[in-house]
C-alpha cells in the first residue's frame, strides 16, 4: 500500500478459560481487520503468553514471557482487546496482562470488543476505560459489544450471522481507532510522550 505506513494493531484475546468463546470472537474480528488495507494485525492470545500472575519487585528482572509480550505491545500502534464480561467486569487475566506493562500502552488508542451471554460486554468495556486511562492509553469512545454470543451462529455454522447493526458498529469503531492510531503515532514521532 502506498502512502502512510500501515497501522499495527495488537488484537488481544482476553479469555483464558477452558472451553472459552474468545478465540471465535477474535477470529471474526481479525477477519474484519484483515479487510482493511491499512492494518497489520498481531494476534495475542493471553492463554498462550505464559504471563506469570505474580508481579516482581521493581529491581527484579522481568520474566522472558513478559519481555516477549512487551516487545509486541511496544511495536503496536493501537490495541483491540477482545474480552468476555464476567460478573459485570473483565477477567483477571486481562487485568494481569494490563498491569505487567506501562510505557507499552502509553499514547496509543485502545478499544474493546466485549461479549457475553445475557450481558454484551459493555460493563467490561466501561471498567477498562479508567484502567487504560491511568496508563496514559487513549480509550476511544466506540466499542463493539455482542450479546447472546452462543445464539449468533448462522445456519451454515459460521459466526456471527449477518447483522447490519453489528457491521455498522465494527466499521465505525475501526474508523475511529485508525484516526486515533495515526494521530497519536504522528504525535509520538514528533514529541516523545511525557508520563
């Protein structure tokens, strides 16, 4: 693609449960990201990263899994976090992943693709806003929320079945995410981010 360089989006799968639905949602959203010629996707599955659940003292060296994931997050221009809603919030694995890092999130936009059974992921998205804001990330206004995920299979077995409202939400969210990603990438290039 000629013109501005492509935007690198880290697509983070937040569920680590056995039998989880997160990879299905992430695969669908990765397909939507792949339709755009201005995006490169780095898919990160928290179930595969091996992040420890104990944070070290500041003078301890970082574990190899943390260093490896940190490099991928640092290389990203924007983040899409795919997360279920558990008990009106997001899972512990997501908070653990967020808390391991700081500068990697700063000055970059983030959006949430939330999903659930009766819940639509909106509470998880709302609770992640102040968490990412505290880390100087930029939670964008638009998110994608999907309720009744297990009922959204099409007759051919694909997920999700066609839904004009969901398609519109995805397109609007990606347009907003790309605007912020480009603007913030340019700002970071011109002036180092001050924490």
